[in-house]
């Protein structure tokens, strides 16, 4: 069985491609060839790598036909960000593949109502990224349920793993926040620190894709959250990380309008994007239908990533 993964050398592909090879699939990975996976793995020696720039190929109307020409049984699309892009691919793959798996995001949801949020809840996305991802999901599931393309949408939370900076307890990506907690210094959080973030380890996202492939009849026409078993409040996250560093948590709280002036503009924007969503998503459906069982809690995933950064001197403790 031949799997084509579009965008296979990123956070998720680093774990998913070796899992696919080990499970016996023939794997072709499409990317621009500009980067290596975060971790080397012998499995990559048996992966066919095809260099295509999706945006350029789509612009020429060639991307879908080039994917179809690879004769995949399964296509995993890690990097679809617009409805037009999804439609272009589906037009080429209709009737040609057994399964199309799309990587979405939990930002298909806007403000939460009942938490944990289930996949059944109406979508109220905001921001272009979430709006586009929700439109892609709606389109793919509609096409799947009408029997036009056997598609599944998987929605990760904040993806974490060794090799890149995890979303920190202040809701942005500056590693200094971890250093301050490690030294027992005071950090300032917005509002009461009760807004939430929902991480997931990249390998657990990969596991969800494997589960969806293995449980085809339950997965087609369906969307699944792929997050850790529980979201974290910013305050709880900060306290747990300080504890992990062996320090007391010294936390101060400021109303958003004051807090945003205490960090760089890009950090304030990242925090706003995260706390405005304050995701807290259920994984009951993925557990029940895909056998999804994440190996990492949010904290375990972050701590593995932070350990990796400490070992390489990128976080000074
Ligand atoms: N990061 C998060 O926290 C997060 C959270 C929720 C959902 N997601 C979703 O996860 C997906 C991204 O997965 P990821 O984080 O594993 O990917 P990633 O780390 O961003 O890697 C992107 C992959 O796509 C390739 N790529 C990028 N631009 C390309 C282009 N124009 N043409 C062909 N290949 C291209 C990259 O390789 P080259 O650079 O070599 O081309 C790489 O293999 C997205 O759909 C995103 O919405 C991410």
C-alpha cells in the first residue's frame, strides 16, 4: 500500500513517516526539500522523496495531477491551508485513493461553550487561519459523506516535541519564560492566568494518523481532535514547570491591556491568539473510534522538549 505524505519532514512527519515505514507502507514524501526531519531515522532511507513546491505547482494547476501521478492509495495532507487548495487536490484524487487524511487544527473552534469541546459542537472560528481550516474541514467531510472522497480530518493542538520551542506558560514562544521559572524569578501572566492552552506531542499526532488509517470505516467522513488528555491553565502550567525546575512559582498577574505592553509585540500577538482561543478539547471520540491513546500529558510533552533545549544550551538553567 502506497502512502503519499505532503509535507512529511515537519513536526508530525518526523514521527509519522517512520511509523508508516515500520507498519509496512511504501512511503513517498513531498516537500520543497528545504529541511530535514527533526530526528534522523533509518526509515527515511526507504522513503521516496519528491521535491514539489505546492504553492507554485498549484498556481500552475499541476499540484493535484502530480500527486495523482504518484499513484497513491492513501494521501496524507499535512500542509493544506485554504479551501481552494483542498478543492484542487480533491478534484485530482476523486475516485483515485482509498483515503485522504487532512491535518487541521483545534482552531477550527472559536470561543468555547461547554468544555471539553467535542467535535460535534458548531464551529465559530475567528482569524483567517481557523476560518480557512474550518472551511476545509466542512468541505472534506461533506464530500466524504456524499461518497465523493474518503476523507478524514485530524485536528492537533499546539504541537510539541524535541527540536523546537514549545508554547510557553505565558502563551508565546520566548524561551526566556522557562529560564525565569528555572531561576525562581517572577513571571507575569495575563489576566488571572486561567485561560487555557492545549498541547500535544508530535508523536501522539502521528499515532492518531496511524489510528485513522487502521480504523478506516470509523474515520471516513469524520473529524477528530488530536490533543493531550487535558488542557492546562497558564497559571497551572507555570506552577508545574517551576515545580519541575525545583523552584517556587513566583507569579504576578496583570489585566491584558497592561500585560501586553510588558512583552514584545510579536509575543503579545502570539499570546492573544492563544488565549482568545483558550482551547480545551475532548479526545473521547478519537479514543473510542480510532483507539487513540496519547502517550504524553501536556506537561510530559513540554518537559521533553524543554529538556532537549536545555541539553543543547538553548535554555540556560
Ligand atoms: N505547529 C503547530 O503547533 C500546529 C498546531 C495545530 C495544527 N497544525 C497543523 O499542522 C500542519 C503542519 O504540520 P507540521 O507542524 O508537522 O509541519 P511543519 O513542521 O510546518 O512542516 C511543514 C512541512 O511541509 C513542507 N512544506 C512547507 N511548505 C511547502 C510547500 N510550499 N511545498 C511543499 N512542501 C512544503 C516542509 O518541508 P520543506 O520546507 O522542505 O518544503 C515540511 O515537510 C498544518 O496543517 C498546521 O495547520 C500545527
